[in-house]
C-alpha cells in the first residue's frame, strides 16, 4: 500500500474518531446491545431501528480507543438502509478483512477499507470489531456481548 493511501486511511480513522457519525442514543430503537472489551476498556451500546428486514437507523454511544470509535462510526454509516442479511454479510466481509488485511469488493466496503491495516496489530482487531459484534447481538436480541469469555 502506498504512503499516500496509508495517510488517507489514517486521516479517515482520525476523522471518525474526532467526529463520530451517529454518536447518540436512539430512543425509538427496537433493538440494542452492549459490547464490552474488558481488557482494553472499550464499551459501546449499539442501537438499531428495524422496519421489517431493513435497518432504518443505527447509532452508538460509549467510550473506547480511536480504532473502536472510528469503526463504530463507519459501521453506522455503512449499515443504514441495509437488510439484516446484508448487514450480516458485511460483518463477515469486515471480519475477513481484519484477519487478512485484504478487502473483498473494495468498492462495496467503501471507507471501511481504512481499517484493513488493523490486521497488522492483532490486539487491536478486537477494538475494531467490538461494535460489529454488538450489532449482530442486537439483531439476535442478545443484550450484551463481550470479547472475553466469562
């Protein structure tokens, strides 16, 4: 990856951390789940408003490192208007990208590709995927998800 592309991706992550999109409670959410990473202190609540099978709105609140907050912000932008099946598929592609550093269907992944470099830092992968696991838990009706087994 070129230095220019690395710089661009780093700026995207920093921007989403400083100015997170959809960082708010969603009072009319009909699904929600908390995601917790006790080893690093990241903790987010993901709110979903589903209409039939469509994610009409999605937001998050909480606190965490720049990677976890940027990932949650980008996730909320990416999932609005998607079906539940599309959201699950996107989770799977995002998870593979974090494992390999290679994005499938880069055009479809959009700004999420900026997080592909996280695969070089295995301890940060849990930070990047925490809100995504919370989103899946919310879709399943599970109220809490943790990166660590009790």
